[in-house]
C-alpha cells in the first residue's frame, strides 16, 4: 500500500472544515490511491466539538483514512506534514477595528508560519483560507524563512469559480469550456475578475458574450459581492463552496491543471506592477506539483486600474501586519 499523506487542517471544528474534511478523506485532492493521515487543529475551546467531527469521520468508514489526530498545538498538527489547509482565523467581533482584526490574525499566522518552518516537510504545500487570506499567507511566509519559495499560497479560487459559473451561464456553455479566466488581487471586494484573455473553445469569450457593459457593471461587482449575497440568503457564510474551492486549489497544485489557467494567491515575482513578495491573486498554471504564474500578459487599461486598486489595498494590509511580524 502507498504511504499515507499527512494533511493538517486548522479551524477543523468550523463550518468550512465540516464541508472539507469528508471530501479530503474520500480522496478528492490526493486521489483514490493515496491513504490520508489527518491532523486537525483548533482552539482549546473547540476541541469538544472537534471530537464530534472525528466521530463522524470514523463513522464514514473511509477506506483511505488511516489516522486522525486532534490538537490545539500547531507544532503537533504540522509535524512532518505534506499539506496544510489553514482555515481557522480570528473573525471580526462587534466593534472590532479593521486594524485590530489584522493584528490578531497576524499574530496567529506568525505562530503558525513559525511552526510550519520548524516541523513541516520541506516539500509542504500550504493553502491559507482564513481571512484576510492574502495577508495571513504573507505573514506566514515571513515567519517561515526556511521553507522553499512558493510553499505558502492563499485562496482566491472561490472567486474564480464564482466568475466561471456566471460566465458559463451567460455564454450558454459548460464551465469546462471556459479557459484563460483570471481573478486578480485581494480576496476582498476589490478583487478584479478579468475576462480579457478568456476563451471558449478557442473563441474569445468577450466576443461570444458581446456585452462589455454586463461585464463591467454586473459581472465584476456581482462576483465581488457574492460572499455577502450568500451570507444574506443562507444566514451563514459560504462553506461548501469555499471548501470546494480549497479542494480545487490544492488538487490542481498537486495533480496539475492540465494546461488550464487557475487563479491562486501567490507571492508576486514583480510582474504587473505588483510589489515582489506581496501575496496576490494571479492566473497560474500547475504542473508536476508546482505552480507557475502566467507572466508577460498584455493588460488593458481597465484591467491594470482594477488590479492596481486591489494591490493598493494589499499593501495597506501588509503594512498594518508588518509591526506584528517584526516584533
Ligand atoms: P467558523 O467560524 O465556522 O470556523 C472557524 C474555526 O477556526 C473555529 O472552529 C475556530 O475555533 C477556529 N480557529 C480560530 N482561530 C484559530 C486558531 N488560531 N487556530 C486554529 N483554529 C482556529 O468559520 P468558517 O466559516 O469555517 O470560515 C473560516 C475562515 O474562512 C474565515 O476566516 C472566513 O472569513 C474564511 N473564508 C475565506 C474564503 C476565501 O475565499 N479565502 C471564503 C470563505 C470564507 O469566508
């Protein structure tokens, strides 16, 4: 039998994890041949609820699930792991300032980055889902100087998938038919959905849809506000779709994207006026367990302006987190 892959999930007692863990244990990321050893991390007060989740995982009798360990200690959770989904973060409480929220999360991701640096496999693949996801990933990277560049990424795939679904519906094609779609920037309302390179079966998607006004005035704001719309309708934030996006992100990173573009939050290389190192959503292609950003695209004025606004917001978040990282 194959050696089990060791996978940590933080925020494991939360609602996204509740949609994520069962699919992971079923083989949706690492494939039907790879046994999986789960390390579930949450805060001490969540451990009783987490016990219930592990009971349910047991009760599924997943053939691939070889072990489950629960802990409130990141060093225990991340010991020798191959992959991590960092879903847990500090939510905004009533009256909390944005600055305080950033600082609280910077402290969490500083600790978790240092723990990854100390004990994870050097080949570890980390996906940060907990918000502010881009900046949390940036903080973790600063705290993990001994991990190879590119080990830690953030999730913008939910936004990518949301855009793909809307575009496919508008064009009357299946989602699979769409390629070269990109979501740039921060996972926040400033994110920028870019259809300027998108194609459908070799044809330009924009030409197929033929409605630039719809793209600018409906699609872009609707993708940006989709999280709020789900929250209002469901009375709870996106969970199953967020877990699905996390699965898509990690699966494509591990197994390859088959030449297709996916959007990932990755440390910028200096392209497109994004300051090097800033964790920013960009289009990428995954192959052989690695991702490569799609570089040297010609961006039109509208796209450049949208991206620049989101980058400005990311710089502000990074600067607010900086004091925590450096103390
Ligand atoms: P829940 O509140 O249901 O669960 C969060 C869990 O994290 C809780 O069990 C909590 O105890 C735990 N936790 C908090 N601090 C922790 C720490 N320091 N170490 C370990 N565990 C910790 O939230 P849920 O709906 O699951 O959402 C989780 C995060 O995903 C939130 O930050 C949310 O904003 C973010 N999202 C990010 C998305 C993205 O596209 N990047 C989309 C979905 C989602 O909004």
